[in-house]
């Protein structure tokens, strides 16, 4: 008998296939009471092969529901330490850098004030304020604030200026202010008499550390006659001195 393969069987006729297999089994079965012989054994073997072929043709059912992920595993055993690395190449020689540390600056200032100087001199020292300068490489900022007045019948000029230990500032130039008056008031047969609060201010460098006598003076202007000067009339006057870093 010729052996049937699964591909040779009609896939759409399961009933016909079943009947065919049954006939093959019955034809191969030995008659009742007959003893087995070698040919009978071969027939029985073919019967099993036919049944196996039929069982292999069973249709596959639908896929099952995918299973859930399992629980995370526990941490593994820590690994052993690695081999220590080798030293790197030697670097190039660096440059020598010098750091300079500057000390912090401490404010240093002073104020001298007068309630009413009422100083009517035309030439000379008006007021003085002594200051302690802490450093040589610093500057002094000075300020005079007060009432100034100049009067005259004809043209005149007066100059107010600072001195440091008796000398005017030379670093870089003197600290001064002027008032110039062209003429008086012929209509009223008198001179103009106006007192105004004014200021004389500036910076002076090149003064050594230690005690410094700071003074405000009044004097004449070059090439002009002096007039009748007045300083600090009926008001507060002050000198402010401050040391500043350069």
C-alpha cells in the first residue's frame, strides 16, 4: 500500500478522510483467530503511521492570553574590586604666580563746623581743622561750605583757597574758588551786598601720612584789587576732610 502524506489529503473534507482511515485500518487488521506473522506486524505498524498522520492534521486553536511579567529579581552578588590604575604621565612645570593681598580699606573722615563765623577779614586764615592721615599713598578730599560775600564800589576780586600744613595743594593744583564784582550800584549810591552759601572743594594728592593742618584762607586775585570780603555770616560753616584710596 502506498503511504499517504499530510499534503496529499484534502484539507476541507475531514469526514472523508476519517472514513478512508477507518477502511485502511480494517483492511490491515488480521482475521479472527489468525496468528501474527511478519506481514501482520508490518500492517499494524502502517496502521499506527496512518493514525499519527491523522492526528498531525488537527487544526490549531487560538493563541492564549499572554502571561504577566514576573517579579523583579534580587540584586546579584557584588563584583570584586578592579585592578588599580596606573599613574599618569608627569605634567609640565607650571609658572610661578604671586598673589597680592590688599588690606581692606577703613573709612577715615572728619568734620569741623562753626555756627556763625562772621569773619570779615579780607586777607588771611579763616578756619582750620586738623586731620590724621593714615596712609601716604592716598588722597585727601576737602570741602568748605559756608556763606561768602564780596562788595566794592569799583571792580574787585577775592579768592578763597585751602592749605595743607601751611602750603597750597600741588598734587596736582590748588583748591580754590573766587568771587569777582564789576562795580557797585550807582542808582542806590551804595555797593551790592549779597551773602550766598558757596563751596570750595577738591582732591589733593602727595600728602604724607600723619597730622595734617587743613585750613581755609581768603586772599586777592591776580591783577585785581581786593574788596570787602565776608565769610560765614549768620549761618553754619563747615570743613569736611576724607581720606580716599588712589
